[in-house]
RNA sequence: GGGAGAGUGUCCCGAGUGGCAAAGGGGGCGGACUGUAAAUCCGCUGGCUACGCCUUCGUAGGUUCGAGUCCUACCUCUCCCA
C-alpha cells in the first residue's frame, strides 16, 4: 500500500476505499497543497438512498473531514435518461415532480454526513437538471458532441454488453455517458471541481469526463473509484427480503438498520468497520483481532457505530439495547416494533393467523402463516405456535402489557392493546 | 414497409407434449447445527371463509368437455432486409 502526502488519499487508501485512481501522484500533490473540490453523482430514482450509496457517501465524508470540498451531484437531469451501465433493462423514466420529491428526501440523508453551507460547512448539493434542462441540442452537438467518437463509445463494456446480448440500447441511454461527462466539465467550470469519485463501474464514464474537460477547456481532471462491495460470500450488498436496505428511517427503522449490520458475515467485519464507521484504525484492529464467537463483539460495535452515523447516537444505543434484551437476555424489550390493537378486539379474541398476517405483517398472508406454523416458525410469547386455530386474548398479555409475536428467531413484533 | 423470432408463476432465470397451480435453478423465508456469522442438511416459496373454491403463462377474442400449449387480431421487444 503506497503512502500519500495528503491526508485525504491516505485515509481513503488505509480504509480500503480506493480501487483505481488516475494520476495518483498529481492528485496527491494537489490534495496536499490545497483544497480540492470533488463530486459524486447520485441518481434519484427512489425517495431514499440505500446501503449501496453509503460507500461513496463515506468518501465525501472523509473528503470534507480532511479539509476539502464535497459536492453531491443529484442526477435530476440524467435520471430522466437512465444509466445503461451494467443493466439490461432500461431504467424507468420518472416525471419531474417525482424526481424533485425524491431530491428533497435524499438531501436529508446527506446532511447527516456532510456539512452544507447552511450548517456552516462547505459542502454543496448540486442538481444537473440546472444545466442539462437548458441545453440547446444544436449547440450541445457542436460544442460537446464533436469531442465524442462513436467508435470509441461502442467499445465500452456497458454498450458492448447490450449489443452482444441483443438487448436494445436506445439512443437516449447511449447519450447518458456524454451527459455524465458534461456534468464533470460543468462542475469544473462552476465550482472548480477537479475530481470525480464513484463506484468502479463508473470508471469509464468518469474518464470520459476527464477527456472532455481537457478537450473543451484544457482542464486537468481526476478520477477515483471505489471497489464494488460484495459480501464475503459474494452476494451483492444491501439486499434483504424486503428489498433494499434503505437509509431513510421511515423505510427501515434504526433498529432494523442496526440488525442489518449486526448480521454481517465474519469475513466482512474488518472491511466494513473501516468503510462504514469512523472509528480509528487502531481500535478497529483491536476489534478484528477477536477470534471465533468473540467477533460478535466487533459486529455489535459495527452495528452501533454505523447506526449512530446514520440515525444518531441515541437511536443507535436504543437499538443496541433492544437487541441485547431480546437476543441475549431473552427478556422483553418494550422498544421492539409495536402494533396497536383495540382492547375490545383483543377481548373478543384474535386468531393467530390474523394476528401474524394482518396485524403484525410478519407474514404476507394467512396461507403463509399456516406454512410457517407447520415449519415451527411462529412463536407467541416465545412459545412455538402449533395450532393454527389458536386464539389470542387478553390472557395472553404478559406482565408488560403486550403480546410478543415472533417469526423465526430474529423478527419480533409486540401487539399492544389500547 | 417486408421477413424471422420472443413475451411463462408481479423477485430473477427458465422447462413446458391439449388434462397444469404448471419441471428445474437462483434468490428469499422457516427448521436443524451454531455465535443473531458462514458452510452444510431438511422443509416451504399463488389467494381464500380450505378434503372444496377462486385467480394466474403479453392483451382481447375464438376453437374445444378441457388451452400456457391450437386459431385470429392487437401490444411490446429482438434480429435480418428496405
């Protein structure tokens, strides 16, 4: 591992964020001698970022922590086109209203990691719709389009793959890489931005931007990509039953978020601590020296630290406490996810199937509940349900005034009368 | 515009002969073993008021006792020719 002169590259490198850098020495010299401005592009096809966005966001975090200026570029304009990279299916095109809605929501997530000008920081949130929406087609072709060689564009993997697999690649999508290159040039002009970061799959797109900058404005731009994160067993990160692990608290609760990190595979703990927490490396080394089941301690730290970054220290500690009570002490944690029922309904009796399917949503249907009962997967107050006709009444309330419904060993919901 | 092919269980890939709630994977969920891990093994993976009923194979019709399967039209996509 090479040592850099700048804190920025040193930290990214030590923590495992770097996959490829263009002209590392030149970039290092620049970062060591003054402030650089760098950006990462995000799409806004959803109302929340997910775990997959976390890694690039941490790069922006460290950028700012080491005295530089981060730009989070929202693809308000390019989202209306769709990135063909690595995807066979054309991305769904959203309306402008939906995009703006998503933008608002995502900004909140960024403000957890970055200090924007309104908070006394120097981070910038830009939207490429600001310049892309105004482009004049003829002017754009003349000023930008002439710098692109179709021969070369056809040789990019993302394009080649689509052609080889005989999947359609529309002209619209084909232009995505040109727009992204143009973003870089525009940010360079507006903010003096000299570095674009992103996932390793973005390398080609970023390099295009570097070329375009040199040709149009004689600008000297840089690229830095992060490795693609997969779990030790090779799965893509951030996928669960429910789909993506979202960062917004209303989509995935802090407790659920904590659990996600808690269930990290052994082989990933060290890497994730470095990437997704801000703990000093020395401390991380100590944690990851733990052997066997001891490594669970490291997982708890990972979960709490990652959750604290995202949802705040208090929420993280609460999630850790809930988990401790539920899993280690086997007791009742009143802070588990809770569903309320009318007391009168409970007095009349609630069928287990109904309780699990309709009320708690732990299972998707009555049929699913039946199957889980057959497989001994459902528990009421920690007792396995064996009869699908079982009825829950006020008698089932524990001393804490609720009924604990469990699916498997990990998913619990409290049923509380009101 | 002409010709050739494709669309299957709302997670994905993918068999499918007129009797099909539809093979097989992957993924996911549950169980066992463990450490809330991985690996391994086992079970499940349309809905319901459930020995029955209802809804599913691009869409809409049709032929049949019976259609994912045959016919017609339409939609979407791919390839070749113009």
